C-alpha cells in the first residue's frame, strides 16, 4: 500500500514495459524510427499510448480527434483502438513529420480511419463546428503547441458529446509547472491546469503518466 505514486527508476520502468506493453509491430517499428528523430522527445511513451487505447475501448469510442500528430505514433495507437468504421480527425501543420507515419498506418491497415488535416488545428476544428458537428465526438487528444492548448480545449469541449473525454499531454511539463519558470509554454500550462481544476463543465484527473496526462470528462 502507498499513499502516493511510486517513483520509477530505470529498472522499474523497464519492468513496467516488459510486463505490460502489447504493441502492434507497426507501433514498435514507428517508435524505433522516431527514436532517431531530432525531436524524438515529442512522441508519447508506449505505456501512455496503451493507457489511451484502454480508455478508447472502454468508451467504445468511434469518432476521435488528435491535435498534434508528429510522426504518427499516437494516431496509429488511437486508430488501432477504434472499430473498423471508426474515424480519427488528425490535425497537424507539418507534412514532413506526418509523412513518416503513413507507411506504418498502412502496414497496420488503419490508414482509412485517419483523416489527416495539414493546416492550423483551430481552422480544422472551427470548420467542423460550423458544419454542425458539435457534440458528435467521443474522444480528443491534445499534444501540440502549449500556448494553443486553451483554445484547443475549448473547441474540443464543444465537439465532444456529454460523457466524452479529452486527454491533454505534457501537463506536468517536466516539473516546471510547479516552479516559477516564466517561459510562455510553462505559463500557458500553469494557467490551463488552474482553469481545469475549477472548471465545472468537466470531471478531472491529472495523472503522472509520461510528462503528465490530464483527463477531462465532459459533464
């Protein structure tokens, strides 16, 4: 028994991976390739991906959103968790980065589930709202520019159905949110964390998974 979350050293973390992770071969291969990318730190951890998979399956989600695709590991993970007719609206501004993931989406036979939009995410989300899609999505994952998080959150909250779930990445920000760091990203995350703590529109949990994962369930 413990009254706080256990600390993970390298040995225990490897034990966690060895006794938990179940990846499709395409996921493993995409992680391996991304590991050598100059911005490899932007990719979510496999245990976070597996946790999201479980959430999506528990919800029986069919329509999902991702803001921030990078090389496509999280999109691949979400798409694998969806039924064959499920859809992921994947938003990113980099064709270069997202093209890395396309062969692995194809390898896993989930490319048909992923609607990749290469343009600012707010434009994509506003188009969907204007098209009358408010309340029609089950799940959203936000993992993009931190100063844009609040706007993404507000759009996703409109697009989600009651009982839908928003997962927000990097909300512990390597511990900087608990310091007096004044960088724009840290301040944006601090403000968002405070806002969510008091937001009566949602049920909330901030978890120490990866770099901090906030779950917000729309009431």
